[in-house]
C-alpha cells in the first residue's frame, strides 16, 4: 500500500472522528506514546460519545502499520534479524540438587544424615533462644514446647507437641526458614539435631537416640488426626 495515499478504512476513521482530511488520521495514529504502547491520541471530537471513538480506536488496533507495541515489530521489520532469545536458562543436575526439596508427611524427600538431642540443645541456645525463649516456651516468637491445654478450649497451646500434625513439617520449616536472620544456612545434620531436641522437649523423642529420616518419617504426632483434610477424597496424607 502506498504511503502517500490513505487507505479506505483510514478515510472512514476520519469521517467518524471528524477529521477534515484522511491524512490527518494517518499522522494522528503514529508516534503517540501512552505508557508502553505507541498509540493514537484521541482528539476531542472523538470523545463526544463512547461509540465513535471506540470504533475508530479498534480499527486502528487491527490496522497494520498504524499501531506498534513496545518491543514488537512488524513481520517486514523482523526479516533477517536474530530472534529474541528465550528467557531463563536450563538448570544442570547440580543446580537442581541445591534447591529445597519437597518433604512429605510420611518422610519422603528427607535427606540422609542424623542429629542428636545434645547437639540440638547447643544449637538452640546459640541460634533460637533469643526469639523462642528458654526451653522453647515462647518469647517474641511462638512457643515450641510446653503446655498441653485442650485443643477444644478457648486458649489451646499451639506448640509442636500439642498442635502440629506431622513431625516432618518441623524439619522442613527449620531447613527452609530458620534461623530468622539466616534462613537456609543450616546443614541437614543441624536440622535433624534441632528437630530432635524440640521433639524431646515435647516428650516425643528419646534423649539418647539420634534422629534420622526413618525415625522422623515414622513418628506419630499426637494431633495428626486433628485436622480436616481439604481433599477428603484423596485419603490421608500419612496412612
């Protein structure tokens, strides 16, 4: 199509919007920026009623050469040019291994390694006591061990032994989010040790037994059946 003569649909837009010459429409539809779009500036004559100027704008949107999105170019302009590379990059196995793994209620996904109650006590005194208080009984952060007030009462204790349904959640949360000032900095062995100490404080793990994936996955928490499933047709998360 010649650039010197306006198209038929351009002339129709001029008639709708009250422009005297169809060439005004062509110049009106180019080079006007709104945000990230290069779009026409609608003249006052098109704003007298919603239908005429909306029709004109829609026609411009589907007309080649009158409207151009930021970063998008016409087919003619891209011929012979290098295509834009895809976003992101493929992760190698080592990078995938460094990502946090999903840990399921029954222990699937737990890493190898183990930790003791004694090791966990030392870690807690160094990394956790300032927020969770002595023996995990609460401070500026919630209590982790302590009372066993009835869950059906007005003020149930929401600590690990009284509230949490799965012990594996404790390990997963520690590994992902604790300590608050350096989340993700603990080794798997340190996470096992802290988990062992907290479970022992709640009367759920022997003091002299190391904790590992097998023991943690098999541990039955007192309130495991105290929550309603969001998907009852799928069965229990931990049979």
